[in-house]
């Protein structure tokens, strides 16, 4: 196994830990807000402009994009046999697109 593969494996596991934490916080917040009777508009009004929530979801987006791109790379290599530079470029583009779309969603909600 190459050093690159070891680093990707470690990044996949590290982002899984971050995602697990983010998903728990995200779901707990939704459950708390909904049980408190808040509407989507009230939730957005409370979170708009919040630096803390903006940073939290930024971390969430980066972890999801990295985790998803590495996972898709592995799936394509194992199931389809797509490896090499062209696969790497495609996966990098995919990861960048996920990141950009996630950051756009954060900007729409928090700015």
C-alpha cells in the first residue's frame, strides 16, 4: 500500500469521526427545535448571521465532501476498475463540486 493510499485511508476515517459528531449535533438540534414548536422560518431567523453555526456547517461540508470523494474513488476503483489520473481528476472535480454546493447552501442560510 502506498503512502498516498494510507493517507486517504486515514482521511476517510478522520472525516467519518467528524461526520458522526456533526450528524448527531445536527439531528439533536432539529429534534430540539421541532419539539419546541419552532417553524423553519423561526429557525432560519435564529441561525442567520450566527458565526458558530456557520463554522459548524462549514466543517460539516468539508468533512462530507472529503469523505464522499474518497469513498466514491474507492467504489469506482473496486467495482468499475477506474484508476489512474483520469479517475483522480474526476474525483477531485466531484469533491470540489460538493464543497462549492455545500458552501453555497451555507452562504444562503447564514449570510
